[in-house]
C-alpha cells in the first residue's frame, strides 16, 4: 500500500480541459499497478503456493478502479475483499487475524483508494447519489458498525455531530468514513447523505450492523451490474456453498429493503426505527426518537457484557 501511495504522488495530472470526468493520468497508475502486482503479491505466498498467483492477481488489480471508465465503486471494493478471502483460504492469514485484516490492511487499502478518488477525480461507479450509502465505499460501514457494537460513548446518532466525528475518526472506521464524507461534500448532511441520516436514528450499533449486511446483499451481491464483473476460479468458486441449503436460497420471507423511505417510520426490513423528519432544511426529530444520553443508558442496561473491539491503527 505504501508503494501505491508513492505512485499516486509521483504521477502528474493531465490537463483538465481535455477531459470531462476522471483525469486520464489515472491510467498511468493502473498500468504501473498491473506491472508490479506479481512482485507485490509473490512474497506473501510460500513456494508451494506460488501457482495461485495468476488467480490472485486480477482481484488485486481490479480493486483500485477501472482504467477505461476511470471510475471506482463497491464492485472494485468487493474484489479486494475476495483477495483477502483467498489469502485466508490459502492459509496466509488465519481466522484469528480478522481484526488485523480489517483495521490495518483494509484500512490502508481504503486510504489508497481515497487518494486515487480525490487526486484523479474518479467517477463513482453506478452511484445512486443521495440514495446510496456512500459514493464509493460500502464495506467500511459494515466493519465500522461492528467495531462500535458495545460502545458506551458513541451511539448511532453521534456521527451527526461533526465535532464528535473529528475527535474519534482516528479510532473508529465508521466515523472515519463519515469524516471523509464531511470533508468532500458540502451542504446539509441529511441532503447529501440521506441514507446515513436515516440510519442514525437506529437505537444501537448491533441493529445498524445487521441492517448493513442485508443492505450489502441487496445493493451489491444481488445487483447484476456489479457481480457481472466478478471472476471465479478454484479459490473463489462459482459453485454453491455446501453450507447453503435450498431453503436459504429460495427463502422469500426475509424482507430486504434496499432504499430507506425518506420520511416515514420503517416498520420492517433492514432497520425498524422512527426516521427523523426534515423540514425546511433544518433537522427536526420526532418525539419517538430517543436522544443520545438515554440511548447510552439503555444500551448499557441491555448489553452489559458487550465490549467494543480494539480501535484501528492510526494512519
């Protein structure tokens, strides 16, 4: 990842007048990435696993965007997750190192992607604008909400407070993502990040996390425009998992909402909570939404034995 940051800094931008979206200088980065990937991945594998390199290489190169469209989205992010899955399947990482994979390796990958997005003005791949969770990323919100389960000081609506976000962004993956949104977008939060604004009314992080998984399934894994680009092989197989039953595949009794209703209470689906109302660009919470102090007390009473996972490493 350090090499990636260095390459981005070294590549000069091309004249903006010659392109409308995405700076074409990104293609020089992508070319360099493709050339160096075998040398970057090979040291991770023992001699008896070097044959896996051709299968791992495309997952890594496709993790940083598309050189033709100069865009990046959740599908590219998914390729990096598949790469980590394959490395774990090969025994390079053990299940005991899951927190390290997320809070250190994935976190560093995330920072390289942000550097690419901001310097080369990459387009969000398939972005749904204000109806999307984020223009580029999805997984860090899943990991970040899991990291905050059991937190006694940070509750879901804490990320609406900019000062709180800035104070804890270096320790919380979720708040770090919100902080990046605050730095790159302008205007009221409920306008440019309406999905996150709605989710802030969920009473505790465990429910946020479970809803994020369902949302990821509906918005990423079950979207053909995303999965049509996924590559399958011996490590990441297209075959159905032996742990998946026919009932799981055909089940239709689990409602999955892929878009939050803007101003009505959600009674089922991913999140069951009262959504904050919005009037004249000023935020007005409904009476049924519990405020932060009460949420902390209620959460401590309901989950006395939960402990927050260790904070991620500082960049």
